[in-house]
């Protein structure tokens, strides 16, 4: 129908576009950069290892060069749970109005937000002075590194909020009984 109620339950297009962009951009970032710590040395192309090295040096992110075991576990989750989901989610949000993405998006966003809380706490409170690779020392360096990871918390939280609160996604179609 084309009443005011129909507009209320419409999919939130600007957010869907943001989510589509987020998931599309995540595919190359994950495949080319984030998964490098899981690969045996010398497997990744030199240009990519150099890029990771430059990033880690510029933003003082030793976790990406020498990941603690808990961080490596999160990278495995990214490889085997998140990466297969990215193209599916990108498709759903590019197409728009796909209610079937609600439950997978809730699972994804709560999982990622949980991992990000641990990562952000580590960035803020860990003593990096004994790190093999330079970590953030000053509050400013910690906040700069935090700002790199923050979108990967904020966008999943917006996704979760959208899936839980937007009437379009909250409304579940009643299935007809045969």
C-alpha cells in the first residue's frame, strides 16, 4: 500500500547503501590485508606485505604484525565466518529491502561488536612497551589507532540497531498455512 504506514516500514535506503559499501569494501581489505597474519611467511605478494608493514608502522599496530593468540582467533573468525558473509550481505543491502538478511546481520553485528570491544580495550589499556613491533605509547597514538578500528564497531552497531528497531526489518511476514 501507499499510505503513511508503508513509508514507515520502508527499508532505510541510505543505511542500506552504507552497509553495502561497508561489506563490499571489507572483501578486499580482509582478503588482502587482514588475513596476512594467518599465512606462512613468503606466501603473500611483496606489495601486500609492504602495505601491511607500512600501515602497522604508521599507525603503531603491532597486533597486525605479531598478533596475540586471542587476536589471531578473531582473524580466523574473520576468514571463515565473516568473509563468506560479506558478499551475501553486500548483495542483500545493494538489492535493498531483503528481510531475510535480518537474522544473519544480527549474528554478524553482535559477533563483530564483541570482538571489537576486546580489541579497543587492548588498544587503550595494554602496555605495548615490551612489544616486538612498535605499539601506541601516548594517548594520542592510542586514539589514532582506535580511530582505525572504530568504524568496524560503529557500523555493525548501526546495523544491529537497524535490524532490531527499523519497522521494515522488525515486521515479519506471516506465512500462510496450507
